C-alpha cells in the first residue's frame, strides 16, 4: 500500500530484534522504566514522529499510560493516554475473540464450512471454497499473497458483500493451506459470520460483548464515530518529502479486519483481559479455552536468515487467530501490528511474565512504533539490549532503495497517438477503468476505486506514470500493450504494492 520506503517500515516492523547486547545498569534493573520518557522523546525527534501514546500493563494493573508530542503538526493540542488513534489490524484479535465467544456458546464450530454462513464468499478454486472453514478465515493460509486483492475494499465504493463476492476472480499464489499470506479480506468474511449467527452486526456485537464490558468507551468501530469526538490524533504521512496530515481512511467495508480506533488507556483494558485469560473485573467475559485457542498456531511463518540474525533467541514464528506468535528470550510473545493511512500501532503481551504493551503513533513513515515496543518488552523482561531506536533507524536509512527514475530509458516515444489509448477497459477483479484523451493528455479512472484517478504522463515506450488524486496512493507505472494493428488493447499496473496491494491488475479493452 505504499512507496518503497513503506516496504522498509513493514519489513523492519516484523523483525525488530535483539540487535546488540549490553548489560543493563543497576538502576534499570531496579526500575525498568527509568528514563523511558526521555528515551521516547529523543526517538520521536530522530524519527520525526508528531505524536505517540504508550500503555504498559503488569498482571491486572496499568502501570504506565501517557502520550507524547502533538495530535497534529502545526497545532498545540497534546497527545495523552486518552487520545484516539486508528489501531487498524489490531482489530483482528477482537474479531477472532468475538467468533470464539460464539463457538463457546455452541452457535458455531471452528471447523464449520465458512460458506454455511457467508454463501457469497467464493474462492477461484471450487474445492478450496468447499474446504474453507471458519478457522481458515483467521489463519492467513488460504493460498493468497500478503494483502493480495486489498484494492477490492481499500479506497473503493464496494460494499462488504461486493468485496467478498469479487474475491472469486482473484487467482491464488499458492495451494490452499500450504503457505502463509496475510489476508485482510477473509477476516472481513469472518466478521460477516457474526450477523449470520448472532443476529446483530459485527460492530454491535463487538461493542456490546467486548468494548462495553471492558469500559472501552473511547473505542469506536468506525471512523464516522470520530466526527465531533474530542481528543483524536490526526494521521500523518510523507507528501512531497514533507510530513503532512492526511484524512482518516473510511474502512467500513473491511471493518472486522481493520476498523477499530482506540486510546492506549482503553486498549490497556483489552490487554488486561488477555493477561487474565478472559477475566476482567471479577467476571469471566471470555472462556479461557477460547483465549488459548486464538493463540494456538494455525500457520507456520518461516524464520528467515535475516530474522535469525536479528532475533537470535527466536526459534519459531506462527500466526494463531488474530495474533502473531513467536518465542523470545525463552518465552511466548503474542502480538500484532496495525497500519492504516498515517497511523501505525503495535500491541501484545508476554503471558508468562504477565506484561503487556501498547504503542500507538500518528505517522506511518517510521519503524519506531515497533522498535519501541520491543525496547519496552526488553526492559520489562530484563533482557539486555541497546538503543533499539538508533539501530533500527540506521538500518532503515541503509536499506533505502533507489527511485524508479534510475531504471528509466530516456528518449523513447509511445506507439500510438493519445486518442488511440482512450477507451473502456475491464479487470475481472476491479471492474471497469476508463482512459480518456483530452488536449493531448491521457487520464485514467478506475470506476469503483475513485482515488485511483489521475493523469498519465509518458514514462518510456508504452509505459505512463500516473499520479493519483488520492495522494496517499502516490504514483504508479501503467504499461499498455498493443495488438497487431498497433491499437492499445490492455494495460497493467500495481498500486502501492508495498503497503496496499501487491497484485498486478490487468485491464483489457472492452
């Protein structure tokens, strides 16, 4: 979903590590949070992060909750522990838990066919469609690549029904249940099981059965509920090389995968529930068996050589249902990250140590949010480490990739005149796209993704560079092919493959 710099953020976010070793001071051993405020403030300056918020839970108590920086650049309002941020994919563990509550009530089973409840969900392989279970929706192993097909919902005007119905036209990248591939759309399908079984929407069920009992009154299930709400952080990203505020992305058509917004004070209550195996305030809100089932590995994630170097104490990585899992310093770590336009978050806990941490941020061109999470966990576990922020920042700068301009072939011309490229094209996944020629200039619009609209400037040969109206989508190279008569008949493109969707979409002239 982004520029190359986002790919660096995402890779480092999943592999921030034990980068170097140094014995902690005696003061740190006595008080692991000693100097944390100063550390965060300096790191935010280094990474140019406008605002962050952190909460730390130990057993059943919130021992630390505070904000840093500002809600929006250029404005004086400060972030505090009640400031609301988008938590994006941290929503997934809530959805998995909600489904687990229905399992514990006998209203469905993990191994029920998913199409019993969501019949309009179809995969391209009829056998895989029949074999797909409720549990498979939550395990990221359906055969599709990470984020593949996300333009069906991201920035589109499609309903949830249309998103799921359109998934059948997407070709998988591996066989069913054979490989890990992070899948937002199947979590959306998981959310659709709730109204089919419980008779109320995903949002109403989550509010009534999870958020309200935990007292999470500043947590919303839609960005629409943020309108008129006080103390809300504004998302920020890089626009033309400058950190700039951007609007919240409406993700109601992928709510069960990414729609929650919360404060660290609220989210600490969710961590308390997890650390107490489903109990909160003297009540067992979630069956402890369900809590354990969501943490049971469903899909093995290969540990790469780079990860082994960065996490020398890690021997396995896996995905449960709504949670990433790994061993670290001899203990199980349960965690998840979240990313949406201008917002990054990282939350999780170490059950054996009884500690949990939430880190929210309102800027998405940084890896500080994950480095800081592991820094705090190291302090709480007494694991020797050094300045994680500094080391990860150095790695990020060293990994910066050269721009596409370096590979451009100068002096080429397109095959045909602009008006020959004009016409209506169609993708089996994304539907219609229209290319128009006005005043010698080409313009492209993908009908159901309004933000994917922009002028096409010649790049090289029959490739054009599109600058999208949705500034968060940046630019894309759009390559046409011509038929035997020299008439352009197809084009192909990717839109933010490093953050939104890696799929290359092919549009054929209608």
